[in-house]
C-alpha cells in the first residue's frame, strides 16, 4: 500500500509532543518489514530534518511554511493542506493519507486518517483567545467528521473526543504513543552533550511549553516552600516558556529562587536525555495531558516521577509514579519531598517505572497504525478499538502489583 503522511503543519522544535509523535511513528514504520511505501509531504522548514529515512520512504517537499504567523499558517493550513495537498496526494497515487497533527484534509480522493491527540483547546479555554478557540474547534470538528478513521493516544482522550464531538466509537482507535527507540538511536545520552549554563546536580527536572497547562508556576511556588537539607538543589525547566500571562523568570525573582532555577529553553535530544538521567526526579504538574510523554521518558531513564493525577496521566503513569493534586501546593510539595528523601520509595518507583515504560513502543504503535490505515482504505468498520486490536501480538507487561509489593 502507498501511504501519504502529512507533515505540512510541523514546525521543528516548537510543538513538542506532536513532533515527537510524528518522528517516533516514522521511525517505527522504518523498522517494520513489508512492502508498504510511504510518501512524506514536508514543508520548507522541516524537509531537511527528515533526511536519511529508510528505503520505504520518499520525501515530497511542498513550498509552504509552518512559521507561527497569521500569513504562513493561513497559507499552509488552508491553501496547502486543503487545496494543494489533495491534488499532490492524488498525483502521487497514495491510497490513504494520514494527518498526525489534529486536523485533516476536508476533501480527498483517497481515504483519510487523522490523529487527534486531545481536546486541550476545549478543556483549557484560558490557553487561547476566543477567536483561536473557535477556529480550532471548527477545524477539528470538520476534520473529525470527514476522516475515515481517527487515532487518539489514550482512553482518556477517546472519551473526551466522543463526548465533545459526538463521534461513533467505531471510528476512534486508541494507540498509545511509544517512547525511546527513535530518539535514543539518533541521540543517545552522550556524556559530552552540551548542557545549558547553570545546570549542576542535584536538581529536579520539569517540562514547560508555549501553552500554560504545564502548570510550572504552581511547581515553582511549591519548590520555593520546599524544606530541604540540600541548599544547592535546583529546579531545571526544559522547553519553551508559556506565551502571555505570568513571566516565569519574574515569578522566580519574586519567590526568591532565581539563583536556584534554570530555564533551558528548547534542547536537543541528546541534551534532554542527559538532563533527564541526571535528575533526582521529574516533577510533572500538568493540568491536562492527552498522554504525557515526559513521564514515560523519565521512567525509561530510571528517574522517579512525581506526577499530576489529572486527565490521561493516571492511565499512562499507572502505579509507577507518586501522584498528586496539581492544585494543592501542600500535596505537590509533599510529593517532591518524599521523592527527594525516601530512598525505599525512590527504588520502588524506579523499578515500577522501568516495567511500566515497557508498555510503550513506537514499533507497536507503528504496527497498530498500519492496521488502521488498512481498515480505512478497506472502508469497513470495526466494532470497537478494543476489539480491533484484541489480537495484537505485543502483550503489555504483567500488573505492577508485584513491583509495588517488592
């Protein structure tokens, strides 16, 4: 089968989890054996970053930009994806086309698959202005209605999508994200990888983004109140800072912790791996996640996790994290303190984390996604996502109860 993958909306090093998803899935496809061909539709910015793909891939550079400004986004998302791409996909004779970043082609000669990661824009209205929210809701709703199949990344997101978009269950397929294989193969935790100035152990690591739902301000307030014997403990925040609202560096100054914090901005895969592996713990106080990749990345790296008990995170972290209420500073602070001082708890969660991380594989995600492509191209309907994947050969690991009792 000839499969098209729509990467027109991807701006490298900006959208975080969406980019990790696309690159992880492409890496999984590249490791699968079979006769399937993949046509990757790229843009000006991301085309060079997909060099060196396997022999089953071919890149088609489309002359559109994914820069985050009104002119570029309008041109790419309207003219590019809705007019040019359907024509180009037909010219390339693709049999199904997958759009992995929350919208899809509204008119296409071939069946379409979209990945809708979550309903963040609807669940957190304060993260966008009313116009942005209305446009996002309209595009997502139209895309979901037109797509032949919709992939999402957790049972939590599936329930949210069904409830808010009123979609039938047999068009929604849950495929968990993977973790590890692609990024670690391309960029292992090189001990010589450059680290940002000011990063030295011991430290807590956290992840920020351009959206405020990562809840870093709450983490900073809990960190400022933390009673610790180690006066050198730092809080390292990886990723872009939220646009608008409260300035995190200014908040650090007001809390008196500016000398104990480092905002790294975006870092490459090798530096991220090294930062994770050097951390005493990952603090993940997010208010809303469709999946929560950093949680599993930390577990895979052998780092204990203090994690918000919200949205998809209990499903993804399972019993392998110290969960807390992200709105309760006392609970958040207690979680940090326990993982810094309780060596038995740390050892138990590290062991449980290694086991839990085995559930998530890009190779398995790629194999399951191929099944959705074939289902969409065939025009049939599965009874449910669970039934559709019931015979998948990659069983998840045993219950974590044995680890918790250790």
